[in-house]
C-alpha cells in the first residue's frame, strides 16, 4: 500500500538526457574488472531481509520518462499496484520535440507493455520510416548508401517518433497512477522490508519496491550506488530543427531526406541529419492518404491536444569538447548557429544554408555523458532502469530502447511475483542480472563509437583515419552483397527477430 506523510526535503541533482544518436554496427565485448566500492552506508544493507516476501507488491517508480511510463503501463495491465512520481508538473512540461529512434527491441517492449489499441496508436503516430542510412562527406559526396530493412510488421522495424509524441502516448491510459510535480529527495529502507520515498513538497510514499527511472542525474542512484558515476564523454553536440519545406528538402540528397544522414568530416566533426514527416499537417489536421484505421486512432488519441510537433529536418553537429569555446554550454539560438557556421568553413553551401535556416528557438548544446559500468550489486528493494543506471552516448542509438527493454523485463518479473511463480527478491535479482549484462554492453559499445578520445578527433592521425574510412566505405558501397550483410547485422544488433 502507499502512504503519504510529512518530512523535510533534501537537495539533489536533476536528470538530463540528449536527443541525438549515430548508427553504426561495430561491436565491443564488455570485458572489465571494476573495483567494488561501498561508500554509502545504505548499500551495505543488502540482504534478502530487505526485500519483503509478498505476492501483492506495490511498486514506486521515481521518474515518468520513457522507461518509467512504459513500466507503469505493463504493471497496470498485469494488475500489479504501481504509482509513478514525476518531477514535471504537467504531461506537456519538460519535453523536447526531438526525434528518438525506436528499434525492434524498443517496439517489442512497447507491444508487451501497452494495451493493443495504444500500441497501434504509437505506430500510427510515428514519422515516416527511414529507408536509407547514408554517410556523406562535408561536401555531401556519397561515401555509403545503405538500404535499411523495409518495415514488415509493427515490431521488427525501425521507427522514428517525436519525443513529445512518445511522451503523450505513454501518459495516455496511466493518468490515474502518475503524480506530477513530485520532486524526489531521498528514500529510506524500512525494517519491515518496505521502502519509503520522500519528496520536496514534504510528502512521502511507501511501497515494496522502488524503481529509479529518474534519468542520468538520478538522485536514487546517487544514494543507492554512489560509486556508479556518470562521466563526460568528451563530445558536445549542437542540435537544431529546420521546418520541412520544399526549399529545405531540396538542400539534401533524396536518400538523406528519405533516411538518416551522417556527415563525416575532418577533425572528427560529424553531423547527423533526420527528416521527420508526421501523419498530421501544420494545423494539426490529418494529411491526405492516411489509412482509415490510423486516422481513427489518431483522432481519438487525447495526446494530440498536447503535441505541437510538425514536419522538420533535425541537424545535430558533433565535435570533441576541446574544439568548442569554453562558454558553449551557455550559448543558445542564433549564437550557436553562427558558431557551427564558423566551425565548418569548408562544408557544402547546402549544409551552410540548412544551418542558417534552423529555428533559433530550437537550437541548444548538449554535453554528452556516459556511465562508468560497475559490478552487479546485491539485490534489495531498490532497483534502477534506463539512464538512471546505464546512461550511454548516442554511438549505437539504443539508449531509449534499452530503457524500454528494461521496463518490459521488469514488468515480466514483477508479474511473475503477483502470480506466485517468483519471489520478489528473485524477480529483482534476475532482472538486474540480465540488465547489467546487456545494459553495460550497450554503454561500452556506444562509448567506443562516440567519444572524444577516438582517433578521428586527432589532428594528424584523425585525417589519416578519415581517409582510410572513406576508402573503405567507398569500396563497401560498390559491393552490394557486403552492403546487404551490413544492413542485416545492423538489423540484428538492434533487435530484429530477437526472441
């Protein structure tokens, strides 16, 4: 059961995240031997006695982001008592209208947790599916054009969705279990095996399990696993949106506007390009050609009332932190756009025009962070999911998808508790064992492909590496069987046909 009492508030950090990712297919096996640290006294109270023996658990979720809300849907559908405590005061607060890619792993998790109608609504509100992954030079010359797997079913396909749209989908149907305006301060593990969360407004809530879904700067993690730190990855990204018009579309090659583009330039500079086209127009009315079923789903979806997402091209310029001025994180709008123009003097005129057409109100910098993986901890009635435990760079494009995968797995295990087929301790322990393996592997894979210490960021060696990469990509681009194999490996890595 949940209870509300009064207490004092403690300070703590807020969560953060970033909307841009890169696609690659490089793999890295997670091989590390990390030293165990137990600096916080609460981490030592980790025996099974701190997990209540119950078949009717009440679950407290701290944070109403992608993973936390997906978990709430899954538990509510399974009849498991759940309550989500979210910092932002309304369902429309604190969300950026940027893209997030949902791979087959993410879609599979959403299908497992959402009601059938709501999952269909999610699919209907996604942007047009990307058909290509294109790598271009800074002059927009072709290095590689990879044809992606076509969508064959709602699960085993790549999807592009606005973060705001996904937020509205995930809030729909769980409004009765989400409390907004609740800023978590700390928790206490009680002698009876329950756990109590405390909030800045002086209230508290008690349950049998507390799930940290409060993002990269998780206050729960800092208390529970203080040795599990998040570090700067040595890369800063500047992201901006350009309204999609005939003029802006004409600036990019057809394959780029119909897919995902990646510009690779000297000094390790890159620019990711996403074109987002939605089923509704600038007035929020459904476009012609939308199927009757999808049209009905979208018309009846209350989230559209809160969603101001419209068609756009998103560009995201990335470089090593040392390449930017020291005050870049305080810059906004036109100042950032002008900075990107100054940093890319030799780039194609079309790209410069695209940068200039960016909406200054949507332009901001992101300092990319990554988790330092730690050995698995002993199980208690506190656990974590998503960025709260495995923040990763956008190097593999799987951050949100890994959070969704966490939510589906934890839902499955906690549902087993309610059915009496697992103890609560075993359910949490099994979840953490699996999550630590695939989550930290994704962290290391992503860091390998997107960090400031990569060779491409070095002045001399970086240019040599870039020449070698371009030669390799050119050769690959002229070998159709090799390209198909690369597309297949990318599909498999991102969860295609995964059981």
